[in-house]
């Protein structure tokens, strides 16, 4: 279901927006919930939906958007359209640490003194991002890609970039922890945290346990972040951590988290991208089927032993491998590895003993 904006405001209250001035889209979802489309520059996703939830102590944001001057202006305009401003924000609830969700959180806190809440597992990634020197990260990526069987011409640029000085990247440290299963401390609202690891280890959905304002059938409304989107399958790769060698199973985590959300049966899903939709259970079913089919396809590719890189080259992407840009290939290989881990865990594939770089074969 696509919902048309019922309020369209510009930055100029007299309505005389300059020609070509981008209009800020504010959507009214009823029951003290609105959303603002905050643009993500140069990204096909287009925008992040930042939700504004009224509480008795002031508005609370769910996600904040990409850290960019135009995105900040859009957020501020949108808040003005909601009758508030960045200085009045009481708190910020972050679904996960990605920059299109957490990017502007620091600026919102600077403007208002708002708290920022995040799940501990993603909070740990924020801390690590702030502390890890870029050289450490590129050394980790180099070793990881070599182990995955990436060709030398793909790895070589990482060795060069290691010698360059990169600008510091410092996402805001959260000051509150989102505890799975618990209600957030929001005056006058019932918003419960549902831990949904997979897209990131600390991704959370937020379940607004209040009757749907239009009495749609189901249980409340779900702010789903990137976990459940109407038309996109979120990226499931490895939880890349230079300091942790634990063999995780992000795809297994994601599929478990999907089932958990399906059982909640919310009346409406308010995702962080695209548009609001109903029938969460049907969408969950679609995604579970999609991943099951993908695992089956990958297993048939493993009739011959393949490295994760070779598997990524043979997998189906939205364009031929030769046209996939450099950075996206790293993401693709991470996704191939997440699927391999799942197949190994299910006993449907195994590592070939003595292979280096390691290859996997169907069993
Ligand atoms: Zn994300
Ligand atoms: Zn996102």
C-alpha cells in the first residue's frame, strides 16, 4: 500500500518556495506518528523515512537520516512541518548503526540534548568504528578477501589505500541501551524493542503496542528499520569485526528474526525505506521463500568446489558480475559467505579439507 503525502510543506511558510526548491515530504500516519523523507545523497534508495513519535515529554525520532547538509535541512523542515524543531527532540531511537539511519543523530543531540538509544551489539560497532584506525580496517579487509579467494587485482587497491590518510569517521556514541523485549522509557507510549539481528547484529524493530488509529486488524504497528521492507531484500553479509573471530551465522539470525516478526502480526509496517504496508506475515513468507530458493540455487552451484569469491561471481545479482563496481563486489562476497555459512550449518555444504584458499562443496 502506497500512502500519498497528506501534508506537503516547503521550507517557506508563505508557500512561495523558489522554483526547483525540493519540497519536504511529511506524512501523517495518525495516532501521533509522522514521517519525514530525508534524502540519501547519490544513493538509489533515495531516502530514509525518519519517524516522529509524539510522547508526553516531547517528540522522539526513530532514526535520523544521512549526515549531509541538505539532509539536515530536510529533517529540520520536516520537523517544522510537524510543528516542532530539532531543538525540541526528546530522544532518538536507532534501529541500527548504518549511516542512513544514525548519520544525523549526533547533530540532533547537539541541537536538543536528546538521548540516543541503540542495541548494545550495534553500539559496540559504533565504538569500534570510532576507535579503529583505517589501516587496521584495510589490513583486515585485505586478509579477509585473500582468504575468500579474491584475485590479486581486486586486493591491490586496498594495499594502496592503506597508505593514504583517510578522514576520520565518528558516528555518535549512544547514551542509552535498547534492551530486547523491554518497553522503551517513553512517557505516554508503549513502544517495545524487538531484537532482529541479521542485517546488523544489533538491528531492532520497534513495536508500537497501541491500537491502530484506523483500527486495521492486527497487533499495533511495527517500525521495521531495514529488517522488513516492502520491495527490497536487505543485505545480509557477515558481521565484519576485525577483533572478533567468532563464526557467526547472520543469515540464520535474519531468518529467525523474520519469523519472530511474522508471529507479531502487526496491523501495519512502517519501514525505514520505500513505503508503509500491511500484511507483514505475507511479506515475511515471501522473504523466507526467496532465501530458501537462493540457498538451493547456491547449493547446486557448489557441485564443483568454489571459493566464496568464485561463488559470488556465479550468483545472480541485479547486473552481470563484470558490471558490479568495486565496493559492491566486497558486499557481494560478504553475502556469498553468509550463505555459505548457512549451508554449512544446515549440513548442505562443507569446506574441502586442505584447500587454500578454502573452497566449499555441496554435500
Ligand atoms: Zn541498513
Ligand atoms: Zn537503510
